[in-house]
C-alpha cells in the first residue's frame, strides 16, 4: 500500500524557518518525481514545486522561489521541504504528492501557521 | 501560466441528481486534466485522470469528458458520500494549476 506521511507542521513567526518531511512507503520512491502542493485556508490548491527522482532537479513556483528548498533522501525514502523567511501567506496545509499521472497519491497533509 | 476556470464555485444539490462541474483551460492542455474529490479534513483523492479515465476504486457514476478546452466531471445519481469539494488540475505543463474548486452541498 502506497503511503505518504508528512510531519513537521507548526506555528511559526514571520521570518522563521521550518522543515517538513514526507516519508514514503509502498512503492519504489527513487523512481518517482515528487511534488509539494499547499492548500490555503480559503481552500484553493496551489502547486509549489517538484523534485526529480535523484534530487538533481527542482522546479519552484514563483511564490516560494528563493525561500523554500526541496530535497530528498532516497535511501530513507524521505522528501523534505525546507522553508525559510516564511510569510503569513505561507499559512496552509502542505501536502506531498507522488507525481504520476497527475498526483495519484497524496499525504495526509501538515498544517503550517505563520503568525506573530 | 495556464488558468483553469472552474464553475460553479458551489452547487446545492439533491440526492439522485446528475451533477456536472466544468473547468475551462486558458490554453491547450490536451488530455492532461484530472479531477479530485476532497472531503472535510481529508487530502484530495484522484477521481478522473487524463480527462476521462476512472481512477482505481472510483464508482462508475463518476465520469469525465472533454470538449475542446472545456473539461467536465459528471456525477450521475448523486449519493450522500459524493458531497464534497471537487478540484480540477491541469498537468500538461509546469506550473501545474488547479481550478478554484466546487463545493457540493445538499439542499
């Protein structure tokens, strides 16, 4: 059974840093691109970026470029999202997704709240 | 960026109704449109992929279609378990973009 389990969500202040993790199981993690998608309190879904199979290529949405960094450890079947200089607009539920056929599997999501 | 204009934003429906939700793509995305169902407190679930293909385990009352740049999700004989939010997604090119969502509510 494919599972994606995120962790690391928290309440942080503007300008802080935070690292999210997504542990994958039930499939050959190293064979898949992985994406991050977030959902704001208004419920819209926003693609924020992707990372290729070996972590050598990333693609970021303009809204998070230069502030967020994606990485992965295929040996640990874990995906990471390093957030820095967070803003109130980054308040959202963050999902990791398997990028196959347009997101066939999603994690349960973690809440990140940015507030002073 | 490709815009996916989804309508309606909400629908008040009755059990047994046929419901159609539409997304219009601002440029050609071919067949690369998916539909997701999302229930409160849950992550999205892929229902339709490549515009018209039923994802594993999805009831046959759900269907997807395409007419030009318009993509539709139809639910026949709506059941109570179908009450949820629905989102379309284009994955033809980055940045991938979602529609703004449709909320189904029971009358």
